[in-house]
């Protein structure tokens, strides 16, 4: 009798508990991915459809997974519609002996899996829910009162205290597949843009799939040391570029954990960098655990005092921010990098988020939504948790009164201006001393660099000092409530 493996946000073959167990059971396999935009939303209003950049990534990742399965003798069946109903029906049709999947610890996804589990139980078909893509499950990291931890350092200490995560599972070498099942053509799902085709920059920047994920991990670990300082420099390629691969489960955090630990054991000189890197992976965990405890993380302030915050509606300013036209080079560079590549350097994410929320007084949810649509690593936990962190409304958040100065941030983390020059080419000929504040150059110096403020590059949309004071005044009002 066939065994079904339901692929979800785990588009890989190695360290895939569900696939591993299903393959070990010996029956012919049916590997299925269901594109289901509605079930999670029906079960929970907080679930959102994938953003545009994520849809593009998903299409590439499914192609890569299908190719890897084919190499091993199996096939990826694609279906679209309500996942629980489709898989339960398939299991009945083929008289499956069992259905396996890896758990996703996000409420709407769990709810869909619960529906499937129930339908299978009614039909008398076995199902096995395997451990998902977290180093520690939410149940393992609780206070005495049974609540999740809201401060990162004790959270991460507790995760580290659990010791190594479960051992890695190898990819099955060969798979026996069930023949004759029909599925959708991936193109019929229209995940990729056509007219206009805005994905050129994504194609240039990324190779989705399990192979590329491991390539990035190896290249990153070989290139250390220097992560601890380098990770803050958008002008250097010092980080792992693993985030979209982790988001779609092309690599598991356990694989990253063991590879990093192994590298540190081999080269003690990089042990400090490895600890820092693993703690970043810890932030991913922390965000996921927060989401587990607060399914409305993308909608509701974790700190209720922010419910009274006097956000303003300013469509023109929001548009200027989205398109990289604020007149602050480091902000504009970040927003253009995001539009072109589907990611933005972490330091710059903090700067642009702070600028939107504080200098422009625009609700963090507007920025979070834009990131959700444009990031290839858009994550239901990390994105809102980090936005709330920057806004000051979140868990273990930066205080609202800490307003990033976009000029100083630029000068500190992009000292020669190389990052700005790359993404804001109209400023490329400006000397470094003006690159983060072009308005301080004389008209002669601007003309020599081919820059016309208010012409080919905008004047600052808001004066830094004015914006900062306005933000602090708004915050003071909130605190009076
Ligand atoms: P590395 O420095 O190599 O870090 C390794 C891994 O650790 C990353 O791949 C990522 O999985 C995790 N990580 C690192 N920093 C963080 C962090 N602050 N929070 C959570 N996980 C982290 N990351 C996402 O994966 N998805 C998002 O939607 C997302 N939205 C963000 C929004 C804002 C406003 C900010 C400030 C940060 C956001 N981040 C998000 C976190 C971070 O910017 C990216 O994870 C990082 O830039 C990815 O690059 P990397 O893989 O080279 O990171």
C-alpha cells in the first residue's frame, strides 16, 4: 500500500523527518504539495496569502524539489485547493497505509493539519506528525506558569540548555514511487509574474532550492571569521544569505546548527563568530515562538500602550519610502535593494523601518505589509516580530525613543558609501563625505557629481531633527494615555 508524504514549508530531501520515515516504511511513495491559499485563512483570519516575491520563490523551489525527487525515482504531485480534503481523498482513493508530514508550529497551519488528521482518523488511515523546523518546540521553552518567554537572552539560554537538537537524517538514496497519478502543471498556478515580468532581479540574485542552500552555508562557513562585526556592514558580503532557504525549508535549522558547530570545533578561532551566528538563528526561533503565542503578531501591538499611538496617513510619503525616494541615501539604497533582489541587509532593514515608523510616523503595519509582499524571505514570525521590535511595540523591543539617525547609520556602516553607490547610481560620483548627506555639498560639488537635488535625486522628505522631535512628541502623548 502506498505511503503519502505531504510537503509544506520543508522543500528538501535531507533532514526531512516525514520523508525519512515514510521511505523507511518500504511502501511506494506519493509525494504531494498542495497550493492552498484559502484553508488557513478560513480557519484563522490572521493567515495571509503569500506575497509576490514569495510566490516567485515557491515556484522555483518546487521545480528544484521535483527535480531532486525525480533523480531518486519519485515524482512530486501538485494539486491546488483545500489541502486537508485533497489529501484525505487521495489517501482513500489509493488506499494509503499512512500519511506523513512535518508540523508547522503556526496556528493556522496547525489547524489545517488538525483537519487532515481528523479526516484520516475517520477514514481509518494512519497519520504521523513529525517534528518541524524549529530547534526547540514551543512546549520545550515555557515559564513555570506555562507561558512563552518574551525576552530573547533568557529564551536563547533555555534553548541552548536543551543541548543539541535531534540528529540529522540523510536524504533517502532511492525512492519507490506510485505510478499513474495526475497532478497540476506548476505554470497553471501563475506564481510567477508575466506582464510585467518584475522578477528579473530575483533571478539574477538567487538560485532557490536545497542545493543552493547548502552551497550558501558552506561558502559562508568557509569564509569566516569576521561575522560578528561584518554582519552589520551592508557594503560587505559577510552574512550567510540563508534566510529565504530557511523560510521555505530548503535547509533545516538543525542542519545549519550542526554544520556551524562542526566548523567551530575544527577552527576554534571562529568559535565566537559561530556563537553570534547561531544566536541570529536563535532570533528566528524567538520570532516563531512569539508567533506561536501571539497568532495576531502582524496585526496587534504586543505592548497595548501602542494602541493609542497617533500614526498618520500619508500616502505620498509611504510611496516615496517604498520606491526609495526619501532623499536619505541609506534608506533609498535599502528600499531599492529590496525591490531588486527580494532581500535587504539586516542593518538597513532596521534603519528603513525606523525611518518609516519614526521620521514619517507611519504605522509599522504598513511597512510590514510592504516587506511581506516584496521579501523572498518574508516570514510570518520574523517579519512582524522585527517590525514590532523596531517600532518599540514588540517583545524585548528597542525603545521607541531610540530613533536611528539615517546619516550616522550610513556613515558608520557604509563608510565609503559603496552600498549607496551600488543601489542609488545617481549619487555614484559623490565623494564619500557627502554620500550620506548630499544636501551638505555645495551646488558646484553636486554639479560636478551630476546630482541635482529635487531633480535626479530628491531633497530629504523630512528634516532629520524635525522628524525625530515629532516622533518623540507623538510617543510622549501615547504614554499619557
Ligand atoms: P545571517 O546574519 O546570516 O543570519 C542567519 C539566519 O538567522 C538568517 O538567515 C535568519 O534566518 C536568522 N536571523 C538573522 N537575524 C534575524 C532577526 N533579526 N530575526 C529573525 N531571524 C534572524 N528575517 C527573515 O528571515 N524574514 C523576514 O521576514 C524578516 N523581516 C525582517 C524585518 C525587519 C524590519 C528586520 C529589522 C529584520 C527582518 N528579518 C527577517 C531579519 C533579518 O534581517 C534577516 O533574517 C537577515 O537579513 C537575513 O540575512 P542572512 O540570511 O544573510 O542572515
